[in-house]
């Protein structure tokens, strides 16, 4: 789980923030690669797959140049998260905030059930689903098989991770009865309304609407998935995720703002930084959102770190927080 928290879901942020280049995928002989043959041997011996099945799948798998470019230097590290102004334009815009309220009303019963069962706020569940897929509207148009095979068997900065996800793709498809060649998702192989890669789906996926299917594209199932995630990662009701501070300058130039470690609140106070609302914790993350014209400075609590365990970016957590605030 630590690898997931710190690295993986940097790649799962909203599909609609990134344009698709170098499409469509092209033909490629994966079966000619030695490491592919080793992978097939492992899946046959360890997981009891039929060799002919995996070979037939890989024979029809394509090279996705776009997804590979994102992990080999053409795209800068972190571009999947997007700068703050892009979050504001795409997931904190008036239309999305209106959709958030509509989603909360439409799924009020399911949200209330999940909130009570897992002891987490319904508003933050709404925030997660809004940021990840704009309430199911954007779940990705990459064939997951092509994306994960490309990243598993071509050198890139996360190849080991993606090779493991490729394994989980086969296991997940067998367990759920999915046609592995039909699944679509993000350029990193994340799928559904809360953008889960196969290993995380196998951990958190659930049938929350009790229709007999664990469906990562079903919004009610996604409500349960996020509620479970928040609970299992330490969400504590009654604590603030983030509180705006008294900073009113144009650009903040004080001590480092980060969601990676906390400062004693007393130290922040000595720096002239105070929350404008009750905060209630002895330590805080110092969070900065950089707008075109000014910076906003926030204190983040333990619950804020829960948000960023799904995607390790402060901008991501802040977007969820602000959607949640908008629907309270």
C-alpha cells in the first residue's frame, strides 16, 4: 500500500485534464520479447492461466505510443496532476460545482448509507468522484490492455510497477469475467468513476448497490469504494481537512509549503500564519495554491493527508476539499 500511496495515483487524476496525442496505438509484436515470454511462464505456473489464452491476448495487443511518452521524458513528471489554475478551470468551474450538487441530491440515499457505515462525510465522497471522473462522465478512452502492456514491457520510470499492474489486469479480468480486450480507462490503466488501476480495484472494489457485480463504472459502487478507502486510510470525522489562513499577500515567500510533512501550529503562528477558522490539531501541513494573480495559503490536517493518499498531490486534495465545501 505504501507504494500505491506515494507513487501510483499520481497517474490516476482526471482523464479530462490531458489531451490524447500519438493516437491510435499501433501494431507491435509483444510475443517476440523475452520478458513477455517470462511473464507468460509466470502466469501459467503461478496463476494457472492457459498459455494459449495469454498468447492470443498479447498477439492482438498494440503499442500505445501516447501512454509511453508520458513516462519516458516527453511529458514532465507531475503533469498528470495539473497546475492549480487547470483544476479551477476543469473541476472547480461553476458547471462542475453545479453537477456536484445534483450528484449529491440524486445519490443522497447511497451517500448517506456510505457516510453512516464508514463514518466519513458524504461531501468528500462527492469531491473524490467529481475530481476523478466528473461524476462518471470521463472515465478514459484508452484500451487498458494496450496501455499496461506498453508500460510493462517498454523501459520507463515506472516499468516495474506497471508490470505488476499488467499481472493484476489478467487476474481481475478472470475474477470478474471481463473481456480483457474491451476494458477502457486512463493512459495509465486506471478505470471507472474513481479511476482505479487493477491492483487497487482488487483491493477496494465492491458491490455497494448489491446488484451482484463489483462494477468500477457504477456510481453507487464508486460511492462505497471511496467511503471504504477513506475509512481504511484513517479519516476522522470532526477534524478539518483544510482551513484557509490569514495570508493576504500576492505571493507567499515564507517557510516551505508541503503536504509531505507537518509543522507545529505554534511554529506557524510564530511565522504570522493563523487559521481563519478553528483548526483543532497541534500540527498542520502548510498548503499553497498558486493562482494566476496570487497565492492562497492553507493549514491542512490529518484528513487532508487521507485525500492525497489516493493521489499524492496537494492540488488534488485541495480540489476535493473545495468541491466538498461547495456541497455542504
